[in-house]
């Protein structure tokens, strides 16, 4: 059985005696009833992890002894999901959880012309990403950016490939026919879809229009489908 995994962003290699965060300590002591001598696993969310032995157990001050570190490299191909904020924040939270489990590299919330809701609680969303990373036993925490306007996002960053999934008219190729290679990103629009202006501007900037299938998908479903189609091709 796997050891319980905890997120410790300040974990330092070769710092053998390490005081874990209060949240980790509380979970170890109050929930898991861990005792001195028991082992847990720690990750910094940057690909590093180690086995730690509990030395002192207190719900506010738990000391561990860390063992040798192992490093988990990122895949050569990385996907950033640029997705509209949703009117129902719970649907967005569900999306963030699922794409983290799938292995997304980064998430960029965007505000489009038809986006209905622009409130975004970064601290709550980051907590969801951390929980999903630990639950799926991964050592890389996805990058989560602050929301930005769609057109500003189009002009930001350098990517090897870019796609936009929309329901409008015009030539589109199935996303499943595309290959994730290098640093890539895909744009998913709001409940009312992208506007013609947004689609036209993205095509002008060499963003490839794609379809996700024959049915009209909710925004959060489209995000998960697109992530799954592309990340299933990833090789290390």
C-alpha cells in the first residue's frame, strides 16, 4: 500500500530534519493517527519527492527526518489549457480537479466576450489543484495563472502549437488528428462559445481551429475532452 503523500512546497534536499506545515501535521496526527517512527511521503510539487520518517508528532509542530530524494521529470510535451471562466464556479472547480489528475502542465483562465462570470478565488483553486495532485499521486503541481482577457492571452507566450475549439462555421480539423509536441496550448470558450471576431483573430495568429466531436459540449466537458485527447499522446 502506498504511503500517504503530502505537499510541502518548501521541502529542501539534504535538509534531513524538516518541520512539516501545520496542515500536514494536523492530517498526520488527527486524521491518520500517525506516531513517531511511521513513514509518509512528501513532494514539493516541482517533481521532487522523498520518504520521511516521523520523529515528533504534534498537530502544530511535527518533525520528520527526510530520506533520499527522487526526481520525476516533466514530459517533453507540455499542454496549457486556456479556458473561459464559468458562471457556475463549481463546474470550473471540477474541471481543474480532473485536468490535474490527467497531468495538465498549466491552466490559464480567460475572459472572453461572452464570459458571464469573472470572479476567481486563486487560493481556493490552488487548493483544489494540490488535492488533485496528491490524490493522483503526481509530483508536479500545475501552474495556475490569474485570469486574463482572451485577446491579451492570444498575444502572450511562445508556443510550438496552438488550437482553438469552437462550434462556429468554418473549416476545422478533429483535435484527435493533431499531435502534442513541445509546448502547446488549446483555447476553450465560454458557454456561448467564442465570437466570430475572437475566432478570426486567433486564426490570424496561426491558432488552428479544431473540433472535439459531433456533439455540442459544455465548456468544462470540452476542456476535459481536449486535455484527454492531447495528453494521451504524451511520451517522456
